[in-house]
C-alpha cells in the first residue's frame, strides 16, 4: 500500500470526504444544526436525514469511492433491524475499514 492509498483511505481523509459530501447534501436544508460537522454528529437527530437521504448518501459514497460492493448493511443494521441513527465517526470507521482492506 503506497502513500496515495494511505492518503485516500486514511480515516481523517475519509472523514473530510464525508463532511464535504454531507455539507453538499444538506447545504440548502433548514436543519437548525450549528457548530459544524464533527465525528459525533448524528445523521438523523442532528441533521434531519430521512431514509431517502441515507440512500442518497450511500449512492453518493459508492460513486465517490467508485465501489458498488461496500456492505453498508453492516453499519446501517444491527440484529436484523435498521439502526436508529448513525454518526459521521461511525460511518468514517466503517468506510476506513472497508477501503483500507481493499487497498
């Protein structure tokens, strides 16, 4: 794994990508959320994501990373049920694990 792979799949780089993508998605939303996106920011409770927004985010991430095989069900589901919410940090950890394994 060379420096380019480290730069694109490192957790901080992934968190930066996530922050930018989520800011683009929510740019014209009236969320009432302030303080900037952080690893603890929740998609649903803090940003007002609905299920269709999560689907849009998943598709955007697949396109961004050019991977249609990412097992998002591992981070979106627990014990056969959808999770109530998801933080940016948890999503970054998931992506980091998946992308680093593929490098």
